[in-house]
C-alpha cells in the first residue's frame, strides 16, 4: 500500500506542474552568479555506472533556470587538478572553478528494480551551498518509485464513439522508456523549485 501511495504522490506532484507554474523555494541568501555542478553524487557507495547515470541531465536542468554554470565534466577535471587527493574546501572550489555556489546531488537511495531499467526507487536531495562559507542556500528533497507502464491490452481509442471517454490535454501520469529518461526528468522537476537567475 505504501508503494502505491508513494507512486500516486509522484504522479500528483507531476500533475501539479501541468496546472501552472511551480512556486520556487526562496533562496536563503544572496543569489549566486556562477554555480558549479558537483561531479560526484553524495552517497555512501555508488557504482561508477550509477554515478554517471545520476549525473545525466543535471547540467541542463540547472542551465534552464538561467544560471551561469560550470558543468560537472569540467568541474571534475578542475577539481581533480586542484586537489588530486581530495579534501577540497569551499575556498579551493571557488578558486578552481570561479563559482560562488555548488549544487550537489545527495543520494540516500537509488535502486534499479530490474535489469532492464524499467523500474526504480529513489530518495534524492538537491543542495545548493555557497562556496565562501558552505551556507546552504537552497534545498529540495524528493522520493518515490516508478515502474514503466505496460502497453494497454485494448486500443486506447475505440471506434465506437459511445465507448470513448474524454481525454484532456496533458492528462495522465508521465511515463518513461527507462531510467535514462527518468533521471533527467527528476532533475528538471527538482530544479523547477529553484528561483530563476535574476528573478
């Protein structure tokens, strides 16, 4: 029952987006000019292929909000050159990338439920921190489950006009081919809650 409710909650949130603009969550400090996308998902242990998957679409989702960004792939090289052994603090991140804030994806859970990537469960958080003092400027958390819908057994548009039910534009829950489509959608959905640059 919990799984059903979690899935319904995800689709309900997605449906809210169709009704109008989503209200952003205000920043807790000055708006950053340049944001570096942290290239490594913050998690206890993730296999490299899953890390790469979870980065998919994060750069683009942040760009859509109008910010100047340092993309994850660029940041990975800049930060590796700045501190090959790790141990980066905010000042080193700022000097290496020129960014005054860093966006991190925090992964409490991301589980692929089948080998084909057609089902997943997640508990994710997006954190925007100032590089100067590590103050958290903005955050968004989201958890849920998804499973690709099976193709309907009957034709979705019956010939008999009396058998038809009205279908509203945009009606119905979003669906994805696999997790490679799901992950960018999750980033876009989350970052629609981030105030636009200059807004």
